């Protein structure tokens, strides 16, 4: 039997649809993702902690889910919204339906609403706080709860998704994936040791590092510079992660201590934290960048790369010190997509070169990190 469910936004808008997955009630920042595929990777990306994700593509779930495409050990997002859910998935790799997958993970899904109207509202007014419920169906009550919810700004969500302790990463890229040119070069060099600081890391990142021949140790985002240097790394990787980077004083301080002592490469939240540690400032984007089709200009090569992105905050280029240069720029809104430190071997990008899912235009950055360590 169908179960009614509602989404209420802080501006008083309410959408009524049908629930799938789990039952219950959650609050979070309502955002949208423009990817046509890769919903399982989106669901398991820890960067979505604290958010209710809406897919703009109208049909979701048609190829089911499988154990190979997960990007973390659990689903960290608050809720999932689609226009139409496919109840009969068909794919040789599929082991489970999306409906059952969300139910097992305790995540609420909502289908049957006008997702185009919802996305248009978020684009015009910006990402908003919301409440998704299968229990309370009173509009006024849900709107009040949405308005009273905490939102993302000023919260430390990293502590909710980081691993409890240090461990070694062994898994490489899926055998179905091909070796990149940089990986083929890497096979001829001794294996460098990379310490990856996990702020909510997608697993395809250490898979890429392993494919390059690196030995990878993963440490929690709360690790100190002393603990990291004691592992004698050849390079330090700063991972993606959820929420506002500004409350993460412990992470910013650690990166500031590591600058100049080891080569550093940051992705997404790691890029933002590198910018903060270098003296820059952060601001919140109106509705963020989430999808697998964001065009980015590489100033160093003059080439345009199509990239996968998931972030709601950005570095303010006007606040970056003279010894930090902008290397990549978003062609949709001119926001900062990459930086490089002029005094130290350190660089970062706002987007996801490991993709999963998404284009492979920027895989070369892992090779650049390898060369920096060499």
C-alpha cells in the first residue's frame, strides 16, 4: 500500500507525494543534484550529511543498486526525493531495488512530487531548510519545524561521518575501469606513502591513489599534525566532507602545521580547508553545485573540464593571499574551483576528479599529486 509523505520548506511551501524507503521524519537542507546517473554514489557520499537531496532527472532507480558502487560504509544523507521511482530495476549488476536499499538504511524517500517546481524554487530562493515526514502530515506543523531546524551554517558535521580510527586502504579501482596514463607512469616508480585525512571521504579517492601505486593510510579528520607526520608520509591528502568548513578549527590548524612539511592535495572540503589554512575566507553559495556536468576552466592549460561537484560553500578569491593563486574557475558562475600555493607544494580543487559517477576529465590531478611527491 502507498504511504503519504510531505516535504515542507522554511518559506511555507509544502509538497505532497508518496513515501518509499523508510518511515519517519527528518530535517535538513534541501538541495538538488543534476546528475542523470550515479544515484547510489550520491546516496553513499558522506558529503550529503545533513541534507535532503532532490534528483532533477525524472526517473531514478531503473538499474537498482549493487555492492560495488558504494562510496562509504553508510548513507549519511537525511532524505531522498525523486519525480518517479522505478520499482522494477533491470541490470545484471543489480542486487537490490532502491526502495529496499533505502528502507534497510533507514532513509526516507519521497516520490511523485513536481521536482521541476521544487528545483526552480531552490534556484530562485536558494537552498532552504526543510522537513520530510511520513508521520506528521499537518502543513503548519511541518513548516514550523522546518523554520526551527538548525540548517548547516556553523555546524560541525564532519565529526558525524569520520572513521573512528586509523586504517590502511587496500582496494584499487574496479577491474572494469581502465588505467589512466598517469597510473601507467606511476607503475615505474617506488610506491609513495599517502596519508589521507578523512573528513567524510568518497572511497573512489583512495582507490585512485592505490591504482597509482601508492600505499594509503587513512586517518580521522580529527588527527593532529604530529600524528600524521609520525606516519612518515610522502604526501598528505585532504578529503571531501559535509557542511560548513569554518567551524573546523582543529582541521584548519592541522593543515596549517603541515604546510611546507609535506606535499598536500585537497578535494572539495579539503580544498576549502586548505584555502582557510592559507589565509582565505569562505562564503555560502546560493544553491551550491551538485551534479556531473559542471564546466571548469583550467587556467594553466586553457582547457575546459567537465566535472562532478557537490558543495554548498566556496572560497572567496578576493581574500586569498598573494602567495595563493586561483588555478581553476567555474564557467557557470565564476567561482573558485582550484588553488595552488606558491611557496609550498600544496594544491586543491573544489570538484571531484575521482568522479564516481561522472566524467574522467580531471583524473590527471592524481598524477600531478604523484609527481609532486616524487
